[in-house]
C-alpha cells in the first residue's frame, strides 16, 4: 500500500507539472501570435503611409473622429476657434519659456534645446470638435493637429452661431 500511495503521489505531481507546462505554452503562444498580428499591422500601416501619406492622414483623422463618437468639426469662424488660437499661442510661449528655464537650471543640455523647441515651432492646425466634455489632445499619427473639444452640447453651438458669436 505505501508503494501505491507513492505511485499515486508521483503521478499526481506529474499531472500538475504537465498542466503547468501546457498553460505556460498556451500563454506563450498567445503572446507570440499577438506580437505577430501587431507586427503585421505595423508593417501594413507603414507601407500605407509610404504609398499615400495624404490618404493616410485622412484615414487617421476619420478614425480619431470616429473614436470621439463622430462629432461635428466646428468652422474656423466660431468663437471656440478664436479662443483656442489664443490659448495655443500662450501654451507654446509658456512651453518655450519652461524649456529655456530648464537649460538655465542645467536640467536640459544647451545642445538639446533646439531639438526640443522644434515641435513647438511647427505650424499647428486646431480642430475644434463638438463634444460636451472639455478636453484637448494631439493624436501621434497627426502631430500637426491639436484637437479641442468645445465643452458644450450641440444645441448651444447652433444658438451661438445664429447670434454671431
């Protein structure tokens, strides 16, 4: 009987080892397949951008708007655009001032300053979208566009536009 108990204990241990190995290989297989799918998508995106950069930007804009719930883009004549333009100028000036202060404090190398200022000096296009939650962001696929949520419901935009705001 002790021999039978030892044999059952050993077989139970090996079944746990096999189960652990099976789960480990299954997990590794999922990770490998995920990496393969990511790599294929990255390659397709890179070749798509290279083939037609303008169409790629259009698709990225459509995708960004779709993720926001397909909001309406407000015309540049609205007060939201005018306000966003003024705020953007102040933000860019403050960011440049901050970087220069970092250089003076020795936290950023003088040689790095121009490289860090370059993105701030690019021509920015502000895209104001009709969205009730106030927010602003830059999509890494569209680095020259600043997306700004209006922060007001659609009905208020139409009323403001009729009044000439």
